[in-house]
C-alpha cells in the first residue's frame, strides 16, 4: 500500500510554486497525494512569515496536522521555520528551511529509518534542516511539469531580496537575491508548453532583481525575450515589479513582444513621500507616477495594479490623505489594501507613533471603497471592445453553464458555449458588465 501525503500552502505565489514542486517530488517517490484531512501518513505545510498573523496561521496548520494523525510525519517547510531559526514545538517532526525543500524525499526517508530503528518514536528529536540563508548564493533547484492550474503556469525564477524595507521580514527568511539560470527556466517552460500550457507567469520574491547576482546587471528583459521564443507559449505575464525597472528601454522592448500581457503589478505601499522614506522604499511618489506614465505610453490602457499599506507607524492624517490622493490620481485597475501589521524582528515594529487599529480599519475601508470604484471603471472601459480570453473552467451561474477565463489584462470574463473551450484562446465581444465576473 502506498504512503499517503497531504500538502498545505500558506503565502505567496512563490510558496505555491514550491509546494507544487514538492508534491511532484512526493508523487515520483510513490506517495499518493490526498486532501489535507485525516488519514495522511505525511503532512507538508509550506509556511509563511510575512506578518504575525501569517506566523499564527502557520502554527495553527501544523497543530491541525498533528491532531489529524498523531502518528503522521509533520513537515514544517519554508519561511516561518526559517525565521524562527529552527525553534519548533512538539507538533513538528521535520523542519525544512528555505533552500532545503529540494531534499524533502531524502530527509523523509532518513527520518522514517531513524524512527524504525529507535523503536521509541515519540522520543526522536525533530530533524532540523536549515542553512545560513543570509549567506548562501545557491539557487534552490525545483521544477514543475504540470502545475495545479490547468491553463496558466507560475514559474519561480528568482529567490531572496536585498531591499530591507523596514516593515518586511522576508530578506531574513529568504536571504539575498539568487537567480535561476535562464537555461533552466526555458527548459521548464518548454516542458510546460509541450504539456499544453499556453500562459506562463514569471514570479520571484523580488522579480525585478532577476540576474543581478550573475554580474550585477538586471536580466529580466533577457529572460522575457528567451521565454517569448518558446513555441506553444502564447502569453507571458509578470509577477510583482519594483517601479525602478520600468524604464523607456524596458517598456518599449516588452511592448514589441506580442505575447506580453499588458498587466503590471507595481508595488507602491504608500503615495506619501515621508512614509515611503520611513519604509525604506527607494523611490518617490513622483518617480512612481512617471513609471506608470511610461507603461501607458507604450501599452494601450494597460492594467496597473498595486499594494498599499495603511496605518504605517507615524502615518498622520495628512500623510494618509497624501497617499490616498496619490492612489486616486493613478487610476489603478486593482489596489490591494493592507493594514500595517507589526512584524517582530523588523525596524518598523519598534518605531514610535504606532497607529491604532481603529484608525487602520477606517483608512483601509476608505481606500478599499475607492479601489472598488476604480476597478469597476476600468472594467467598464472594455464594454463594446473585442478581447482575447484564455478559457480556464466551466461554472454554473444563475442556473446556466458558462465558461470563464481571463483577458490579457486579467479581467475575468464569462461566456456561453456548447463546445469544450478549456485552454482555448477565443475572441469575445464584451457587450455589458454582466460578462465581467469576480
């Protein structure tokens, strides 16, 4: 009888990619992948540590796994255990830090052997596999042939961050910038294209820094061009970018690539220069606005999305208004609003003038309402236009069967058809707002 393994992912798209890669490793090793419920022999939780809330969720999932099967092997992987430097409680059997996920099968086999030989399973100490992530230069080699999404593949091309924003723990959990070789990325993309995938999303912890560890130069444009040449791939989408990478040269070059999606997530965090400085963000609001203008110069009506933190330490009413007005002026398609969450171990956590939860909530609600108005306005600007939709799944809506998929701008569209349109790119005329779903 095959061993059963269940996996659970917490956190970002990079974490999701790594979780899927570990799942493939387990399958190849003969494990049966089962839902994250009672009955698994191995539970793998890929943890997150971006906020204190993420830490708590990671601990909760680890304890839930132990409760579901007291005799199972519980594996805690990723950022939470890396940031905790291996300090774990009794619910965990194996700790896999970042850059150690590739060794999952070997470590599982060794741990099982130790348990069998000891004859006293409960007394075995956790197997802690960590390295000094802040000093490693090795890019962890993980690969996918068939991601969970049946039409769109997220490809991890970079790890680590050198920015050290004052609110962020990630450089301590992920280490410095390490980039995947271009040959390795293109080989994986070719395999995915052969398996029928038509869209790839290039992701990383700090995607804009791709390649700086090769020769201190950015190479994201080179990577995009290499992926663009791969037959079978019809769309290329980018993960979150820093505004500094958006230059005239970069924007003009990618605008000439037909497969490039006009959908750009530019991290903002605040529209107030004083707040940006306290955050250690390396641009001003004026520079950010200039980069948005460059994208709109080379792409017709691109989808610009962003992240904004409200209630950062020291954010006065005047600073919040400056940030709100700036966000209003840019006309983002989507604005992801986050209330500042104090993260132990960061500079911001000990800054004076911490903002009350009540003020954070009020500011968040105001920004979210404005963001919703902007989203609707952007989507409605496509009514009457013909768009290309990559069809992803069949759904039931109001008692009728529809196919849904995304435009290049990542607007979700519903369309009716008796044909099986999964993984097809079709042209659709958007007649009214009812075709746009969320």
